[in-house]
């Protein structure tokens, strides 16, 4: 295969044929006639260095850190809910330092999408997984793809990587609902009058949200007068079907001031990344002969039943949880996938009861996600009578 010189380092990643990069047509003629043979192009790699943001910088939030590790190990979608300043964005920013590098095949597939979008630097491709974080004001075309040339959007630019959506309920409702197809199928169709293009979009969605518009639903001293209705209305912007597609749902409470003074003695990103890499290697071996399945998040049907069916006591616990908390069929299977990832992190071939219990704990409604009692306004009024009295006096 002969290509322009500027594309040689990128094209050389295709291992199916020898690649020669020519500076002009005269060089091609000289090569074909044997007068002056071209040198084979070598794969080029953009070295960007490891992320300087380390997980040990995050004080407290051990449960959220554990959820982040599980999500990275199995490419599971995760929703974090917590007040402003609790560390949601800080946690998400540490993900690139936890994920293993792209394989050559993944790097080539990812680079093709970035090349179409004009984001690929000349000279090679990157082995780092994409980390995309669109703003909540982004349009449908920016998220899903579109424009005159039907270019890929953020869901495709995050292929084989992470799509971080901060202030998740602030995104337009129709934009959020279009995420359901790429989350479920791993691809998205961009349809325009002059083009219909299907792009891959197997990404890990990490979403962050405040518990309500003001952000202080769980703090009676700072919550607004509409608590808890404001929380139900705000998180109600996330539809039930979309919420059901999050494998992990985590409360991120405020960090105590005393914790901020503690030394950084938590695990660094390098140690956590080693466990994640080992878990990913186990999954790659397990699904080596399975089409369109590379991580636990992809497993479904007979593949899921074969590799993620828990032990007898684990299955009994899963059935009890499903009946008691009314899990959907999708939720039931997602608990199985997460439990399989937890078992991989522990180095266990079997999915045991403890793995099911931990997976289900991240699936059930958390303290801030639609679980506040309807009479909690009275409790808030008792805790802050002066504030509530002023709010009531100001109403027409």
C-alpha cells in the first residue's frame, strides 16, 4: 500500500499489508520501476506522558474510589451524585491514569474517528484512551455527531475511552435520551440529507450531578425551601430508562474538614491501575474467541450466563435483591456484569455471594437519588426554623 508521506506513520499501524509513504508521484514511479525503492513506513506513536493527576490526591471518598476502580476494570457506566465541592470532577479527572493503554487494534480504530474529525496530529496516533468532557450547553450535533459532512460527535470521539458529562441533568433532555442507543448498542447512526454514517461508540459514561439545583439537598442548614421536591424535580430530568443503564450509582458526600488535614496515605493511581490491568487481561483471555465482546460490560445472553452466573448462594441473594427492590431485567443482568468485574479484581474465577452483594450495593437507590422522605421538609424546618419562617413569609 502506498500513501502520502504525511499519512505514513498512521497508515503503518495497518498490519495487513506493507505500507510505503511517498512524498510525491515521482517517488511512486521510481519505486514501481525499481529505480529508487521507498523505505517501509514505521508506525508512529504520540507519546503524551502519564497523567499527573493521581488518585491519592483525593481525600476520603473511599466508596467512590472503589466504584471508580470497578468501572474502569469492566468499562461500566457510573453516575455520581453529590453536593458541589465533594470531589466528583476530581475523581473523574483521575480516570485516565487508571485505564490501560489502547491495544494497537484499538488505537487504529480510535485514530480513524479522530482523523475524520481533524483531531489527529501529523506523525502518528496515541495509545492513551480518549477522555472527552463536553459542556452541558453542547448541541445534539456536538454530542451525537452531524453537520454538513456528518462528522463524529463526542460519543464516537470517546470510543474505547471515557465520556465524562458533568452537571448531567443540565444537558438538554433530548440530548440525554439519544445516549440510550449508543450505550446499548455501542454504535450510533448519524443521518443527514447527503450522508448516513454509522460510527462506533463503545465508551464508558461517567456522569456527575448535584442532588438538586442548589446542590445542598442533604444539608438542612443550606437547603432551599423546596426540599425535598427540588431534588426529585432536578434528578427527574434523568429518565428512568436512562438511569437504568448506569451500572454503578454512587453518593459522593461532602468531605469532612478533618479529612482534608490528613496525609495522603491512600493508594496511588499506579497501584490501582495494576489491579485494573490484571482484571482487563483476565477479560481479554476469557472473551478472546467471543465476537464483539472484550470486557464484562459487553457480555450478554449466553456469554453472560456462561461466565457471570454466580454460585448457588450468590444466585439466591441476587434473586432476593431483585424481588425486594424490583430490579428490571436490565438491572438484574447489569448486577451480574459488575459482580463478574469485582470477581476479576479479586482474582476469583467464580462469582461468589460477596461479589453479588457489593455489586448490588452500587445498583440500589442511594441516599440522595430519589429516596428522600416526603416529610423531610418538616425535619428541615425543625432544624432551621428562622430560615423556613422567612421563606414562608416571603411567599405570596
